[in-house]
């Protein structure tokens, strides 16, 4: 249960991040606000690594190159939200992002990618995805 609460909290942080970054974009520019967001985040994580880390950063070269792409994916997500929030609103942006996240997560689970135990896409999971899609349709501005 603590992990579930942590992820709900993380979802709240993402919802706050999108309009904050969009507001920053009005002041400094879209791409620039994404850069600033990631720079501040990187500095924060660097500090956290110094304080709470295990000191394994030097083993980075042992990791396959494809494992380095996470930061690029996160940057694309931040940049996308900066573009979307002013156009479709924070709620629709968040629901669309959640739908994309859950769709990809269901594919990853179904095939067991990245060393995960496969969890087939059954009717319950498919209905859950359809309900999120229905929610997106309901919250979109007309």
C-alpha cells in the first residue's frame, strides 16, 4: 500500500508539473522551459544521489546503451506537456498522458518486455483501457 500511495503522490506531482512548466514557457519559451525543468530536476537528483545514493554511478558504463534513453523519454514527456496544457488544458493533458502510459504499460506487461513477468492483456485490462479512453473523450473541451 505505501507504494500505491507513493505513485498517487507522483501522479499529483506530474499534474502540478505540467501547468507550472507551461507557465514558465510563457516567460522563457517552450523548449527553454523544458530544458530548465530538466536542469533543475537533474540538479535535485544529483543532490539526492550524493545524500541518499549508494555510490554506483561509476558503474554506468556497464549498463547497455539502450538503458540510457530514459532521460530522453522523460524530456519528450515534459516538452509534450508544455505544448499540450495551454491548448487542451491540464486535465485533458493528464488523462491523455495516463492513457498513453497505460496503453504502453499493457503492451510491456503482455509481452514481458525488459525482464518482467508476462501478464496477458485480458478482457478486464482491455475494459480498463477503454474506460480511460472514455474519460478522455468526456474531459476534452469542445
